[in-house]
């Protein structure tokens, strides 16, 4: 930071003693250290073990060979514009969204934020700037202490729990107005722009649309918003859940990614001067189709992700594309030519926003560079061609990613091997447990 940066930041952080310095691990979980406000403003170096970026969901790590046998340090660095006062904190506190860099200043191949930056730089080589927006769905449940029991929606103002007929309702009966009032207040304080908000189709399920913009900024905003949701939920005695499929017989939660590409400082390259779709538009779609099967594990990273995708209502597990058909994995929303875009509907709410956006944009750029041509669009009810089907289990997606030359070309061997090693640990941990279904159905019959 320059001296002016330091003075400006010191003014913003007056009264703050601690700063949460975090970066996203492979799953998008904030990991890092808490630093004193004074140390941060002095520019004191903050370091973090490389292995933390591959920490799996149970808390363990793959073998050290995947992140360097010495498990050496990375440097956490953060410019002033990514430091935020935390409006939900009872005591003055701040959060810094950091880059994880090698000690010599090179970007770290295990950092998902760095991977996204690398993809964006790939577009810049052609004079292009990708533009994205995310739609994040999530569930709000009452406090949940026993993982052996199902999630429950909060009791409403009439004493009843929601039972599934409140989709798209604007009623205040769910009793969540105070929670959402604080969510909105915190978003405004953090500079997180929101577009639309609604009650989704699931029981106590909601969706918020973040405004379109620069991919790194939108990924930061999505990462910060998910953290905000959980922290504000805790204050209100609620569990906010971004699992892909927390309830049976209920729609899952997605993180749709809307994508377009503009000439730097110019127009949408997907639309010509007469408003028609350009060859670049079709190349981008074809790139998405070509890469979606290889990249499925980056969009659907957990065992639970495939619970959402194997019940495919509005959660399509295919690489088909269509004009305004929600059964297609790639939907072209109805829009004016200037807003022509491709919506990737595969990612779940459980995906790491940096990694999901990086993978989706990398796929599109692959199509643009290679001049690929898409399949014919589908409309109405359809049966997906086998060539456009995607892996439907974590194991199948893991094998596809592990053997993908395209993934290794874009994200590097170090990341692909480390990511797959961590996911193998999560899969084996899951398979080590016997589920209630197995005991109930098979226990007296098999």
C-alpha cells in the first residue's frame, strides 16, 4: 500500500482492532488468520501454509505431495478496496479478501481466485472483457444442532411451518423480515449491489440476483455474500444453508452464472450491429458444451450436488442449449441484443464462485479460440443426446476431471491433481458411513 492508501484505510478502519484476513480454499470456504488492525496497516507480512487451500470439507488434507512436501508458506495480500468493515459484528471488526501468492510474488496455482484472474487475462489478450452475474439460491432454516435430524423451516408468525405453497410469495408470515432487513442493511454497508430477490420454489428457499460486472469483483461479492448470510443468520438464531439439496422432494439450490463478453470499452460481441447473434456467440456456446462434462466437478463439487442434479426439475444435468428453456443446461434468456448472454445453469449454490466462474469462462474462451460450433438448440420437452449428457455422480465427475487434458491446460496439473485428491478424501469419508435409508430399507430385507 502507498502512504495515501494507508492513511485512507486507517480512516475507514478507525476503532477496529482485528481484521479477518481470508482467502477462498478449493471449496470456497473462507480460510485465513485474524490480524491486528495495527499490524495490517503497517503492512506486516501475513503468511499461510499452502496446504490450507486444499483443506477438505471434513477438515483434513490430502498427502503433502499435492501441495509441496515442505508445506511451505504463501503470502496473503490484499489491496485497500477489498477490506470491509463487518456491519453484522457486535464489536468493530473488518474482513480482508486476500490473494494467496507464492513468497516470490508469483500467483499460486492452488488459489481459485488466481485461476479466475488467469482466465480473465486470457480474454484480455484478445481485447475482450467477460461480464458475469450470479443468481444464488439458499434455504433459511431454524437453528439446527442435530445433523441426524432433517432441517426444518422456521415457525411462521401464525405458529405454523411453511409447507411448500409459498413460492414467489411476498407475505411476511414466515417471520423472516428482521433477518432480511439486516441482510439488506449489511449488503448496502459492504457495497454489494442487489438486483432482484424472491421466495424460490423450495420450502423456505430464497434467491438473490447480484448485478452483472467484472468476474473477479462478482466472485468476491458472491463469496462475501455467502459469508454474510451465515453470519447474519447466526445472529437471528437461524441456519442459512447453501447446500445443493438440503431437503428431499424439494428443488435444490443453484448458482446460475450469466455470461457475456464485450470488447474492452465497447459492445457485446455476441450481438451484431443489426441485433442478430454473431459467430462469436455460437463459438462461446460450443465451448461450454465441449467442456461441461470435463468440468462438472468444478460446478457440482460434493456428493450432495448430485442429489440436486438427479432430480432435474429446473436443475438440468446436460450440455444442451436453448432459447429460454429451463430444462437446458445452457439457457439463452430473452433479452435485448445488447444484453445477449449465456446462462450456465449447472453450478449449485455449494460451488466455489471463483472456481465455477473460472471454469465457465474458460470453457467459453476455449470455444472462441477454436471456432467451435454448437449442437442444434432444443426447445420444449426433449430427451438429451448421449453426447450432451454429463456425469451424474461425484465418482464419475471425479474420473472425468482427473483425465481431462482441457482442465489441465486451463488450471494446471498442480491444481487438478490437488483438487481431485481432496475430493477423493471427501468421497471416501461419505462412503465410510451407512445412511438411514440403508438401515431402514435394507436392514431387515437384504
